[in-house]
């Protein structure tokens, strides 16, 4: 509702795993960065929690785990 987040792909940077790794290593301040299947979710909510996660989908529901 506030426009703090988006889902995206960036084929020139690689798959979702590669993108999340590059963002995490870059030191860019984020609220959340989530590997969600074939796309990446990123949020710049003012909380800036630096949460990096992986979404696993089961029965149409996403389960989020911390990204190592």
C-alpha cells in the first residue's frame, strides 16, 4: 500500500538465489529480501530489519525460513 516492496526478476544477474546472495553481500540496506521461486521479493520498509529469507510453497501457502 505504501510502495515499499516489489517482486522482480533480473536474468542478467542470475536466478533468484544468485540475486539474493548478491544483495546480501552488497550491504544494501533492506527490510526483507526473499527468494520466492523464480522471482525475488525485496522490501525497503522503514524498519530495515535486514531479513533474508527463502519461501517454500506447500499446498498453496508460503513457508518462510531464514536464508543462510
